[in-house]
C-alpha cells in the first residue's frame, strides 16, 4: 500500500481513509470525491476504500 495520495501527495497513513483500485493506485478521500464516477484516473478501475491494518505491538 502506498503511503501518499498520487494526486495531491497527502500522506495516507494506515489508519486514515484512503482509496485504492485493483492496481493499488492510492488516493486520499478528498481527491476521490472529485473523480468522475469515483473511478481511478490512472486505469479507470473501481476505487474501493483501502482496508486498514492493525498496528503490531
């Protein structure tokens, strides 16, 4: 999973809301809201909310 939005460069920490496509293109929620049809602008794929990971401790 990529650490930054591919559009604006905002950090997408593991616990933050981010979106990915099947190619793991990564976008922040703010940028996704502006994408027509909420489709990935790189590949046209469906964007889904990225799953979060539980920190190992």
